[in-house]
C-alpha cells in the first residue's frame, strides 16, 4: 500500500522513481534558472551624443578586457587627456539600464566633474555629484524619446536589482529613486539644468 492505494511491487518502484525524480527537479530547477539569468546577454546600445562643458566630444569605449559582474560605466580622461566613458559588461543589462549608465557618465563630463578634484567616497559632495548626474540622465531620457518615462522605470528596476546584489541597503536605492522621480517632474530641460549647475560652479 502506498498512500492508501493497493500497488504491486512494480508500481511502488515506479512511484518511488517518480518521487525521487521530482525531488531532484525541485532542487535543481532554481539553479538552472539562476544560471540562465546569469548568462543572459543583451545587445549593446549605440552610445549617445556627449559633449563636455568645454565643447569636447566624449568618446565611449567598450572595455572588453575587464569583466565586471554588473554593467558599469566610468567617466574620465585618458592618458592623452581625451574625455572618455569606459563601459564595462554592458551585455549584462537591458537597453534601458545601458542607456541610463551612458547618460549618467556623460553628465559627469557635462558638469565638469571629471576635471574637478575627486570628492571623498560617500561625502555629501560626492552624493550631490551623483544625484546631479542621475538627474541629467533622467531629463535626457524623458525628453529625447516618446517612451522616456517607461525607459526610466525599467532602468530603476534594474538599478534596484544591481544595488541589492551589491549589498546596498534598500534605503540607498530609495533615496536614489526619489531623486530620479523628482527630476522626472522638473519643468526644465537637461540643457537648462546643466547650464545652472555650471553657472553655480562658475564653470561657464
Ligand atoms: Zn556617477
């Protein structure tokens, strides 16, 4: 008898085999899903137009030598002094996130951050620079396409996943999200916003 049903020895063997197979599937399915997720690849988007505060064209370079666990960008000048955005592992994120990173990094060039002394890690000044860069990226996405708001929402979802995986508390994501949501409602263009930042910094 198995579960109150009369079974032959052959039936019992069949049922036991089924139970064992089910247990194996239950244990292994999440791993397979994780592996698939981890291996998911996306096409890399075309970089946006980006000019820094001195009118120099910013170049975007896909950094293929260093594999990052998450998509990331870095705005800086190269050894020859040219303004660059280095893109790391963009293939690991959907287009909305890639776009957001590109424009966020471009904003560090547009506001002159790249040529100013690097503020200490997690200092109020650094937080301010990051909030400004997020805001400019948000305004550009909002105003450059028809479905700007949807792209920003997609990017926020990805940002939340990435920040969680990197161990940031939810409060960090929430303050970033609230800044981005406030920027979305601002009655200014990215250009005017950048102009005001440069004016405040006496860089224009
Ligand atoms: Zn930044």
